C-alpha cells in the first residue's frame, strides 16, 4: 500500500513538472563547433530523460550478461534443494508407512541432493533401522555426535538402538551423557531415572528426580509420590541394620504420601520398637483410613510392647472401626481373637463376610477356628475345601505378577510404584483343564498353610477308647469326581469330620476294637439309633447321617466290657460287608455308609456344587475294610 502511494506521488510530481514547463515556453540555443542547435526547453528536457533511461537499460543488460553464470548456479542449487526436500518428505512418509523400498529410494535421492543435511542423516538411519541394518544405523548416529547441532539427535538414536538390542549399560551411558549435555530434555532425564530405579540406585534416582522437578519434566504430585516410594525403598533396606535412619526416611515418605502402606508399616514398627506408641498408632491410623492392610493391623496391634492378646484384640477393634466398609477390619479382629483364644469373637467378626464376601483367607481362618476350638477335623477340611472356590484375597500385584511383599518397581517393566494392593485378576475358564489345575495348586497351597492346624487337631484326637474320655465319631464324606474321561480323573474327595459325643462305658460302637483310631463305617448296635437314621442323596454325593444316642453304662464289670468289645467287633464286621457292596443303591440300603456329626448353627456346610474343582486334589478315601 505504501509503495502504491509513493508511485502515485511520483507520477503526480512528474506530471506537474511537465505542466509547469508547458506553461512557461522558451527556447534553447546551443553553439558548438560551428553548429547551432536551437530547440525548446520542454523538448530538451525530454531528450535528456530518454537518454538517461536508455543508459540504465544498457547497464542492466550488461550486468545480467556478466552475472549469468552465478545466477545459473543459484538456480541449479534451488532446484536441487527442492528435490531434496521432496525426497525427505516422501521418505519420512514411507518410513511411517513401513514401505522399505520407497524409504530406501527416497533416502538415496535425499543423500544426492542434500548430503550434509541433518534430516538426510536421520532419514538414512531410520531407513537402515527399518530394513534391519542396525550396523549402518549405529554408524550414522555415531557420525552425528561430531556436530553440536546433531549430537542430541545421535545420542537419542543410539539410546533407542541400545534399548532394542537389550544392552542396558549402553543405553544408560547414552541417556546419562544426553542428560549431562542438556538436562532440559525430558527423555534423557526420564530414561536415567528409570535405569537408576532398575539398578536399585535409590540415592541417584532421588537426585535425578530433583533435576526433573527443577526443569518441569514432572508435576509436583507425581514428584512427591515418586520421592515417597524411593524413600520407602531406602527405609525397607535399612530397617534391620540402621533403624534410626530408616525411621526418618519412612516418616518423610509417610508425610509425602499418606496412603503408602509400606511407609506407614515400617514407621509404625520402628516407632513401636522405640516405645513411641502414640505416634506409631497415629501414623498407622492415618494410612489405615485410606488403605486398610494386614501389615498395618499387625503394626497397630503390637504398637505397645508387653500387651496381652486381649489388649491387642481391643486395640484392633478400635482400628477396624475407622474403616467399617473394608473386609480387612473383621479379618484383623478374627486374627487377634484367635491369638486371644476368643473363638466366639472371631466367629462373630467373620460372620458378615461368609455369605457374600467369602475369600480364601476367610475360609482358612474359619478352618483354624474349627480346629482350635472344637478339634473338628472334618470341619477343618470342609472349610479348606471351600477355600478353593472362594474368591481370591487382595495381594500386591503389578503387571500380572502377584507378590507376597511390596516392591518399589515392577519386576516386568521396571516401572516405579507399580505394585498395588488389589485382588488379582482371575483366569478365564477354559476347556483344557488349566483352570482346574490352577485351582488344585491353590488348594494344595492352602492345605500346606493350614497343615499345622490339621496336625494339631490330629494330635488332639484320642488314640485309645476309655470310659473317662469323650468319643470321636469319625465321619467320611465321599464325593465322586465330575470328570469321567479317564481312570485317573475319577478321584474322590474325602473329608473327614470329627464331632464330640458322649461315650458309654461299655465301648464305642463306631470304632473298631482292633484299630480304635481308624474310622469304622458300619451300623450302630443301638436299635433306637437305627430308627433315627436318615439318608440324603445328591447327584454327586451321597451322605448318610446317623445320629447316635448316648448309652449309659450299667456296670463296669469285666463281663460288661467283654460284651461291649464283642458288639464292637460285630459292628465292624457288618460295616465291612456294607463297604464291599459299592453297586448297591444307596437309596434302598438300610445300612449307614457315612456318619456325619451334627453341624454347628453357624456352619454353612460344604458346597457340593464345587466338588468338581476340589476332587483332583485328594486321593480316594479308603475305609478300614477296603
């Protein structure tokens, strides 16, 4: 717009000048060498202007002819640059599309047109990487390190190549060098931090995290969370050797992340060991309200040194009240009640969880209650069998890995703060039997964990029959396997249950005289007991319930004991006859195959529908006669 205005002003000035000359006519006479030239002033000025214009045009032509070689070279360079840029653009598109041949073609064109362009080196390196020529790619990236403007590009490429070639030391070296040269870049800082975490270099990781926070690579909440995890990892390492230093680290981590369970648990344990009960309880309570966990319940229960089991039970009740919606509170109360031998309190705590929120840990706790309170071996095995099909308990999980203890990084990806306290994902059911095998392995693990309880119950079972000891009627529930593909799959589950019953002085009709500790399957000698006998059938399990009437001894003479022994032998012989007839219909058989003691009012009973998953874990039960 300004140029247009200036042009109009110039034209107006020239026109005004010519008009001014036209209004003032005059003559101009020139005498030179005998020649006399006479003309008007207006004409003379016009001739001079034409001569000046002609001179300028001649000068332009001569200058163009003189500079034509340079102009031709400049034109050629512009054309070559245009072709190179087109090749770079097309080559990047081909690499993104995965077209190896096109990428190689355009890389060659770019190398001819723009041999010294950094983008050309990048295109060639990525083309070599796409075609699998890693040696060429590495050589090109190394050549970039010589120039300051391409050094970071070369380090980035070498880092990626080392990562893909599974060379962690080389990758760490390139990332550290790039971070030292330019800490404002985010990728070398993050890569160095990750390598330091994988190497358990917590001190170096804290310094790198501070650098990332200083240059704005991570926000404040993320930096605080990562710092808390790193401090907890240090405290976990120093807890056994340097308790004072570990306590300071754990308290700082707890201040940065209140819901970090390991930090609170470590701080609670160390504070309790130093006798600072109030502060330990305060730390544990804050974390428990946000994330209940068994370790927190244990630390809180033992926060005061010298407390009795009953005192610990009362403390755990107060802690569980702060998170009433969590299942960890009732479980913690049940564990503390078992330690205090308060079995009724343990049952009452677990009762709301048995119907809708039954888990493997709750089922094993119920088995422990049955074993320690009543010595009921059958109930113990019943609850352990139910634990197989129960829901899984929360555990420390990261990237599909389930761990018994918390770890600061994932063992799969190396990501920091990957472990979370959550329920592991269940495997989808399949037809190949893998799910059944997994369930069987879980049952074996549960049985191994509960073996001390079963052994304690077995040791408590009397090995001889006497008038002063109560009698244990051992019942057997035989559940056939649901799979019938092979003889090995037709395994039965035997669940033995013992129940306390009064015993007559003349002998035990349900126990054989030769082997009093073995279960004897047979008929009772009491006619009243036969009349009260009942039988129940199930499509997969036939359980006969026979209730025994307590018999009173009339005398303790030798003749009475002899008669009782003879009656017990007759009952054992008859039970052998019944056991040797497996094909006889259980609905029409008058003899009792299995004796089951009466259940407690709060016992939900076995889940017979889950026998398919339980049966492969046990061998078929064999009676004394078989």
